[in-house]
C-alpha cells in the first residue's frame, strides 16, 4: 500500500504536469500551428492525466484522516484511477452523432466527478460507522 505522503506527492506531480502543459500550451510544446500527430498525442495524454487532479484534491484531505479510513478509501482509489485512465484512453477523440457527446473530455470530466463523489461517500461511511 502506498503511504499517504507518497500518494500526495504522486498526485501533486501529475497535477503539476497537467497544469504546466495547460499553461504552456500543447501547440507550443509541439512547435507548430497545424494540428499534427504530436498535438493529437499530447492532447490525449493530457486528458488521460486529468483524473490526477481529482486524486490530488482527495489526497490532500485523505492525508489528515485516520489510517483505517485511508485504507478503505485506497482500496477503491487504486482501481478507480487506472480504470478511468484506460476508459479515457479508449474513448473516441470526438463524437458528433449523439446529443451528449461521448469523447475524451466528457469522459474525463465525468469520471473525475464520480471519483470525487464516491471518495467522499466512502470516507463519510467509514467515519460514521466507526463512531458507532
């Protein structure tokens, strides 16, 4: 099991990468104004790392909770984050045939929001079950 501190540092590192890539811009990193394979691959990689922002937000809070609550939450997070990254990777680049587009960006946002909600519920359930 990863320690709380190590998880926080991993999530912080990935979040900083996402923020720096966003600030610099994928077009500047690939050195052009045309949409190339470099930009396509960087954009896909950027979207795959988005769940680490939600992981970082939760890991800040999780850093201060009891160890048993952390272990309960971590059993969920150790599967959810990689599976959500795979789902984002497999999602199509764009979809214009549906009312609510199923594409990398919407999948990334949806899975991050679900992660935040489920993480909160796990922590609250564990907290209140230990009070009894």
